[in-house]
C-alpha cells in the first residue's frame, strides 16, 4: 500500500509545473550552493542582491 502511494506521488511530481517564483528561488539556491561551496564569504543576501540587480538590468533592456 505504501508503495502505491509513493508511486502516485512520484507520478504527480513528474507532472508538476513550478511557478516562476519557485523557479527563481531554485535558481538562487543553486547559485548560492555552488558559490558558497567555493567561497565561504558568499551570503544568500549577496546572491539575492545580484539577482535583483540582474532583473532590473533585464527589465530596463526591455523598455
């Protein structure tokens, strides 16, 4: 019974579509994990600041 429930959850997860916000959070988490691994001075705040800066530049380029 547990096996069927797990299979059902796995199938649902395969079909799930993350929102734009979820994808952005995942992207930032990935960036933090990879950079902080190499440089312990990197903080999540630094990642967030850079992500916001990039977003502003991208949005300004669309105008």
